[in-house]
């Protein structure tokens, strides 16, 4: 996150309830999808409008990803979700290492990542 959004501020770990992590598209990139009873752990960052614009470019918004908004303790939170929900595609080793690094940097429980990778 610090490479993409230099001024971002890590606030805390959070869980997105009733969603699960998956990987899809020709890019084999991370996505979330609705699944009752599931959890996607994540990191909450405060970002500037200019950082959001940088993320939009990186995430190929609005072509590959759309913005998904939800409420967290009364605050409006944004994440990205893929526009086209293709079937599961195992991520490349390089991409998976980036995801694993994010889990480690934010001290997220990687059991959900392992579950997403093993359930296919």
C-alpha cells in the first residue's frame, strides 16, 4: 500500500462479513464475493483523494473493478470488487507473494487466504 499510496495511513484490521476471498479473471487477481457466514479479513487505510485516483488506475477502475461501499461503525468504507465474476483462477506466484506480504504486513489471519486457495 505504501508503494501505491505514499500518504496512506493504516488504521486497523477489519473483517468483511458474509463475503469470501477468491481469485479470478485472466489476471488471476483477488476478488470478493458474497457468501453468507464467510469472512474476508482486511486492512482499513485512510487515503487521500489523490491516492484513491492512483488506486483507481492500478485496479483498472471501472473496467476490471468497481467500487463497493459498506458501512463500518457509521463510516463509509470503500473497497474494490470485480465487474465480471469469472471462475476461479489460481494466482501467479508473484501475485500471491504480494498478497501474502499484505497479510503479513497487516497481521491478518492467513487461514482465510489458505482456504480461498485450497477450496478449488
